[in-house]
C-alpha cells in the first residue's frame, strides 16, 4: 500500500475536532443533519474527527488515536483496500473523492458509510489538507440490496420459466432485457438491442400485423397478447408468444412497455399435429362455447353436417337435425344444450342430419363438458359418428326380426330366444305351452321350464351348442310335466351369440310311442310263440320227412318190385317187407297223434301220485328185461315222495328212462339204476342215473330228445321214447336235461316245474 | 369201364334190399357194400384205406341214422379221406324234403348231389354211368 509521507504521532486518543466559533454554525448544522466532519492536515499524523464521526463509528475519542492505520482498521476488510486507494489517490493527484464502504461497529453489525473528501491546496497547488464529511447510508444501501435481490430472483424465475422479460422505455427506444434471452433467442441481453433491432428480427410476414396490434394496445394503454415468428440468432425463425402491458407516463401517454415472451414453436407443432389428427378423425368433432356456439370443428364434422367449414361456425345446424321418429330436435333436446344445462356428459343420442337434397345421414352424438380447475364449464366437445350404415343394417335386421316374429307367432311350437340361459324373447306358442305369460318368461332362466332332473342334461347341450332335436321333460307353471322335444341353435343376433330354442310338446307322440312299444312287446310275444310253433312245425316236417316219407318210399319201391317179380317166393318176401313199412307208418302216426295230444292238452288231469307207486308199476312192466339183465334199481323218494302230475306222463317218463338205462347198459357190468327225487328252490327234481355206455353228447346231444329210430326199437315202449317224454315234461312246464360221458353212464334230470304236492 | 364198388350207408333195411337189387339189375358186376350206419362204414374204410378193390367208387349216404348219422359221417370222413387210395363220389340220399337238409347237403364240398328217396331204377342207371 502506497501511503503519502506522513509523520507518525503516537497519541492516546484522537483530537476532537471542535467547531470553531467562526464556522460553528455551519458545522453545527452539518452535525445536526447526522453528518460527521473530519479533517487531515498534511504534515500532522492525526485525523481530526467531529463528535458526529465518533457517533457514526460508534467509538469514543479514547478508542481512536487518530492515526491513518487506526482509521483503516475500522473499515470492513473487504472495502479496506478500495478506501485506501481512493485516499492515496486524493493525496497524490489532489483530487476530491467520494467513497462508500462498510464498517464493522462494536455490536458486530455492518454499517454503510459514505465518505466525501475535499482536497485543499495552497496557492502553489500543493495539498495542505483534506477535509470532508461522513454519513451513515446503511438504510439506503439496504433498499438497494433488496432491489438487486429482487431483480436476481425475478431473473431466476424468468429463466426457469423459459421466458424473456423486457422493459421498454418508449421515449428512448431502449429495451432492458432480462431472463432467458440467450437460451430462447440465441442473443445475449445486450445483443437483443433496442426496439428497432427487435422489429427487424420479426418475420416479415408477421411484422406488420404484430406491430399494428402492439400500436393499438399502446394507444389504449392496455394489455396485449400477440404471436409472431422471430429470427433466432442461428437464422431460423421461432414462434414467439409475446404478452404484456403498457404503462402511461405523467402525460397520460404510454411510457413503458413491460412484457414477456416465450418460444411456443414446440407447442404449436404439437397442436398442429393434434389438430391434424382431429381433422382426419373418422368421427366428427366440434368444440362449442358455453352458449353452444361452434368454435372449432373438424373436417368429418363438416362433412357430416354438409357445411362448408367457413359457414359452419356459429350456425344453428341443429335446425336440421331430426330424431329417429323424423321429428326435429328442440334446442333443449340437443346434447350440447343438455350438457350446458346439466354440466354432465350426454351420450348416445341418435340424430339424422337432413342434407341439401333431403337425404338423411344418421349420426350418433356424444357431448362432453370441459371444465376448468374450479369446475366451471368452459367448453363443450361434441362428437358425431356416422351410423347410417349401421342404421341400414339395423332396419334390415328389424325387418327380418318382424318377419321372424310373424313366423314364430304362426308356429305351433314354442320359440324362445335366450342369452346364456336367460330368455330375452319368446312367442305366444311358448306361453301357451308353459302356462306363463310372455312378461313372466322374459328374463326367466329357460332351464326353469325343464323338469329338474333333466336340467343338467339340457344345460350340457346349451353349452356345447348342440343343434339336433332331443327329447326331455318340461315342467309347466302349474308344476305339471309334459314330454318335450327341444331343438336349439346358436345364432348371431344384434352383435352377440344367442340361442334360439324350439319347444315342442310331444306328449301325444310319446303316448303313441308307448302304445307302439306295448304292441311291439305283444308282437314279440306272438312272434316268440310263432317261433316255437314254427320249431314244432319243423319238428313235424322232419318227422314227416324221415319217419313217414321213408317207409312210404319203400312201399312204392316194393310195390314196383312185386309187380315186376315173377317169382312167388320173391313176392312173399316183398309182401312181408311191405307190412313192415306199413307198420312203421302206423307207429309214426300214432306217435304224432300222441305228441299232438300232449301239446294241445296242457290241461290234462293231474293226480296225486306217489313216486314209489309209479316205480313199482314200471318195474312190473319191464319185469322180463330187468330179470334178464340183472338190473338193480335203487330208489330214494324221501325228499319229495309225491307230486301232482298226469299219471300217464309220469308212467311214460319212468318207463322210458328205466328202459333206456337197461338197453344201453354195458355188457360186462350189471346195470345199476339210481333214481331219486329232491326239492330245489321249491321245484321237484327227478334224477335217473345209470352205469351204462354213456352218450357222446358232443355228437348226439342235439338229437337225443328227437324222434329217432334209435329210441323206439322196443315194441313195449309203444315207440314213444325220449322225444315223447320231453314233450310231456315241457307241456307241464318242466324241463329235461342229460349229463353223460362215454363209458361213464348217463344221468337224466327232470325238472317237474311247480308240480309239488302241498 | 370196370364194375364199380358202391357203398350203401343206410339203417333202412328195406331200402338196402331194394336198392342193391336195383343196382345189380342194372349192372350185375357191381359190388354193393351195405352199412347200417356211418360208424360201421367209417371203420371199414379206415381198415381198407390202401385196398382200392374194397373201397367204394360211389357212396350213397343216408342222413337219418342211429349213432353216426350222415352229417357226422361227412365230418369224420374228411379226416380219413387223404389216407384213402381211392376217393369216392358221395351222394346224399334221404327221404327228407326239408329244404334245410337239402341246402346243407349241397353246400358240403364232399357231396356231389342230393337224392330224394325213393330212387327210381332210371336214376340209379344215370348215377352208375357217371
């Protein structure tokens, strides 16, 4: 630090600058204005202060020794060099000065001081002293700082909002720019220049209109809001939104223009895209003001309403809107007015737009309210969708529906349309069938018309879309049941899949079916009977074929032989053979007669018979054979000693079984016949077992009970055989079976049926 | 043509007698072998399987016989047929005019024809000369 040469004096305290009598009034008045007076005589090392200076510095004379160092120490360190420079300058150059600086007073507070120094020179121009005033400017400084702070904040806000602020002094043409000018416009605040520079940067196409608008606002000292293209420093144009207001000066004319501008290029671009989107939409869109007037509309809306866009806005197009019944809409009925009134959206209003040539375009109208944040209605958006095609389809559908209805009303059956089981429509036939009214049926679950135990069965068919007729049981309103034939089919109807179901009362059919099946059963029984009869006839045919035709054929041949023979001996031989053949025929005829009698005479008289008695009689009849063969007969009838049976039949059964057993006995073994009766399950059984030759049932099983020569070679048995007893047993409701193995005897089992004696 | 051997398988004695006399009347050189039922015939053929002179050229087979009837004979004959040095021609002969019998006989591959009794001398002549 360069300091002027000064003599340093050490003093306890600074000399108090007392007002002199000659200039006392001046200093006094200065002091009274709160200013302190000081002087520093060159050559002395002491700065003299008036009382007021001590007050301003808030120190006592004892605390200040008046030296320059002490003075500098009192100054705020950040301002110290500034003050020292100025004072040095004043000494060396002899120039007056004025300086503002801070001091730190005892209580730690900062105080702003303004010091003014006046240099006093001798006639030779040499500085002899500096004198001056100091005053407290803290209050003024505070205001200034605050203002600067506000300005900073304002700039910050402007920057963060991306806006450029300006303050245009109309008279000077100067503009004070602040905020985001370089970010937004590319220029620094300085480069933004004055009003002429600004004007030149406006796009030539927008310039005249923008300036005219602003001029107008200026004349009216009013607000303005204008958009124009502005040339960015990089040479491109950006869209600026510029708004603000004019302030009048004292003369009542515009003096200041305060405003802000921001770049709305992006927003415009987005809006442009959005507008294009709206314009190109296949639905008509219109924006109305709160009075219902159309503010904006897109192309489709214009097309639909058949208006030129320029003629559209504000026109009461609604005058040409008709309802589905061809009557005109009253203003209150229009959705836009409904929304204005209720502030709630109104949807699905069908309106016909009558065109120039009275053609009607049908549209679906929706109206939506647009409100601001406070809920106040701002705009109404209405949309129009062309539904003319749908309408055509719908009316075609209605027509076919009417036809269908006529058809189904004419149908004898019941027809129900149902959607997931719920009946949505039905004909009178269904009402008549079920006993419900149409009102009751519609909305009812169709399954309730089905008897409970068949519901899952029917539901299965509904779910699977089964489309063939099937039978089930229906239940009427009164709970009565009836036989029902159902046929359902899934069909598309008004945009969804529904099921059309036809109900047909088939009670009559079922009854006749029942009758038929009863008759069928009868027929089957008859057929069965016929079959048995047929089998019997076949049996007779066989008998006739084999047992009658054969001897007859022989007789014919033998007669021929007799005629041709000349030899009496030969003739006698043939006569004998003729007799044999004739007897055969006789026997067969007797058998046939017997069988027919058995078959026809099922009511033959039954007697109370004891098996022992019957066996005894049989033994007597076969006495010779039994004795000759040495046959032993073991009988046990204790389990079932008696039976109610035709005696002739039982005799026949015993005779045949026992004689067969003897006849087919083994030659080397004494025939043994075991015969017994027993009761099984309430039925009497007879078994007759021998130890004879046995029969190969695989070979002979089928013919064992048939009329066969094998079984009637014994003249004593009258040729009846097993064939006959089988017929007898069966005629009485019983059965006969045989068990046998070759060389292992034969067992006949007779089931007498329910012929037991009580 | 040498005299044929003819087998009559039938339980009807009168038929056996009349038929064999008619056959001999037509051709005195024929050999007629008589069998009372199918079982007897089968065991004879089995014994004489390699003896061509004893085996028949023609078999006249009755249906209705005790023990082994005509149908059973056909079943069993098929089993021994291959072992025979001479395969005979089989005619089924029955008094039955039952269509089931006739069709059953005609459908059997071993049976050449079905003849209904009584059989005339003329028919036997045709048969032998075949």
